[in-house]
C-alpha cells in the first residue's frame, strides 16, 4: 500500500483527475471509468503494432457520453477510456482484474492497452493509456464517470509461491479449514451441501431491469436472481446461465500475501468459475476480522449441461508475497463489502 502510493507519487500510474487516496487498496489500485464509452462491434485486442485508438475506427459503432449517466446494454460490448494511464519502468509489470462487485454482476470487464496482445496484462516499460472493455452478460447497468469496475496490481520480479512454499505457509497459517489440495496453487471446491437448508446459490434471471451501480443495498434479490437449491449435493448447470455459488473451504490470505483465483485446469472448456479473481491481504484472516470467509464463485457453463457435485474442485488460488506488509488489511477501516462473507451477491442487492 505504501509502495503503491510511491508508484503514484512517481507517476508510474497517473490520472486526470488525480488518483484519489481511497483508490489505493492494500494490494491494488482501483481504476476509474472516464467520461466516454464506445459501443463496439466486437471485443478485440489491438495487437503489437497498433494503438487502441486506431483500432477503434474499425470497431466503434457510436460514442456515448457517460457524464449524465448511461446504460450499458446486456449483450453489447463497450470500450471505455480509463482516467488512469501507466508509465511502467523496466522491471515492473501490471495485472488488472475485475473488482469483486463487477464479477458478481456478470459484467465481463477486461483491460486493454496500446500494442496489447493479452487482456488484463501490461508488460514492463509500457507507457500509455488504459481502456476497459465491458460486456454486461446478465444485466444492463447504469454507469457514470469515475466508477471503479476494475483494479490493477503491480509486480516486480517473481513473487509467486511455489507448491513447497505454499505447503509451508499452510502448515503455519492454515490457509484453508480442511485438508489443503496443493498443486500449482491451492485448490478449492464448491459447496453444495450447506450446514442448514438447501440454498446453495443464485442464478441470474433473464429479463430484469437495470442495475445502477451507485445504488448499494438497493435491489430486492428476487427481482434479479432465482434461488438455486441442491438435491443430494448436486446441481445441473444450464449452458449459458450465470450462477453465483460459494467455495466449500473458508480461505485465508495472510497479511504479507495476496492471491489470485485461477481456473482449475481439468475444468477448462466445461465452465468458467470466475471473473473477479484478486484476493486481498488479510481476507479471511483473524487479525482483519474475517475468519471463515469463503470465496465467491461466478460460474458460467459453456456447451452442454454439466453436473456439479459437492466438493468438486473448481479453481485454485495462486499466492504471491507482497513487497511489504500493508499498513491496513482488507476489512480494517477500509470500506469492505465482502470480509467474512459466505454466499453473497454483489453489494447492490438486499
Ligand atoms: N471471486 C471472488 C473475488 C474476490 N473475493 C473476495 C476477496 C477479495 O479480497 C474481496 C474484495 O474484492 P475487491 O477488492 O475486488 O472488492 P471490494 O471489496 O473493493 O468491493 P467492490 O468490488 O464492491 O468495490 O472479495 C471473493 O470472495 N470471490
């Protein structure tokens, strides 16, 4: 966090208007939507020799002013220039990811850059603008400039824990409450046998109203979501539908670490389990009041109906060492919507 403020002070990340203090989170900086959006024909990556602005001439259908508030329609793709830009020195790379509320609303949001060949990855030395590509998949949303749909982390060198280091950390900290499945990260599974009742998740309804992203605790759940109930620890996923489920394991991110959720390889092709994948230092940790926090799974199944079973491994958490201990943790003093959570929809629902 202190190091992130240093990067802001040095102009490694800079913005108009200036970066606000509360954009700086324990391990990431929130990125803000600018004042314009472009409705584009298709999602694209500019490719090594092109700037995003050049490709926009090819893909843009029309320009939208976000200042009075604008609706991003379900099923359409938009490109929004962000207020933040980067000037990365050699040796520092950046990785972006949707914020947790963005993922829970099924807003596919990815960052692209000039000359970029991958989503959400910025290579060292990049000097240029950032754009968010947004595709609302389940609900149309009302957005305004300054909204924070995505976030960025900075990496210097190799900070990722290998499996041996992860095992040692689990032995000392207890990263999950049960046996740890360690293999290219820490595996976690889906909970389809809750301690009480049979509600295991929610499924997005098809023809709902819009979600104004500024309205917190506002929308009745039943207007947007159907309950998903398991029978004998199993549900069948419908192709194309979007589900919010929860991990069986409570997970912990010790204060000196951060994590990122990654797909579990064996599952690639069947369904996708997450859009928002950054886990903050202190998430689920005692010292930050988060004991017992579960991970929220954003699940979309692709081709064929798929039977998901209780305890099936669906993803893994890749842990990284922080450059320094953050002065505040997730859930401590900062507005945190999801510390100590169980099955939890985005903060817009009540
Ligand atoms: N699929 C995910 C992604 C994240 N988290 C948890 C771990 C994160 O530490 C926490 C918060 O994530 P963000 O920092 O993305 O979100 P904020 O707390 O800042 O909230 P918001 O998205 O509403 O701004 O949510 C989760 O349980 N399941």
